[in-house]
C-alpha cells in the first residue's frame, strides 16, 4: 500500500511540475499570469494575442466548463493509475506461485483498484449533476 501512495504522489508531482513549467504560461511584467507576447501592450491585447495563439474564438467559458475540464483530466489520470494497478495486481497474482499471502495481496490490489474506479466514476457523476443543476 505504501508503494501505491508513493506512485500517486510521484504522478501528481510530475503533472504539477509539467503544468508549472509549461512554456505557454508565464508571468508578465504586471505580475499576472498569462500568455506573454511581443504584441502585448495592455490586458486586452494580451488576451487577444493569447486567444489567437491558441486558435480560439475569444469566447470565454464559465465556471462549470472549467470544473468539468479539471474533473475530466483528474478522472483520466485516476483511470490510468487504476488500470496500471490492475495490471500490477494481475502480475502479482500470476507470479504468486501458490503462496496464499501473495495471492491475497494480489486480489486486494485488484479489488482496491476497481473500488477506486467506482469511486471516481461516482465522483464524476456527482460533479456533473451539481454543475448541471446549480452552476450551468
């Protein structure tokens, strides 16, 4: 179980470092974050430049869309971790060689990974229900 915690913390740290060091997001002279461009003389120009760089239309999303995007990314990461843990549990089960404690450990790994997926799907459903009912 400690290995799982270490793997989760490492994955979150790697994603955080990747987001923090992303070259598309920087702090401009005014101290606010955003896309930095040479054509950026005021806030409106900075926004237009960023939207043009991203290929967007300039329409801003609402809070519900932002929350949905964050939940989708986290659900993808959680799903990937759960699938990896199911594969690890299956591998442990195959190489247990009849040892009852190793078989129990492998079954627990698979069971907790499946429970994690179920909890993640329920959380996704709850977040979508709240967003569509109250925010959107």
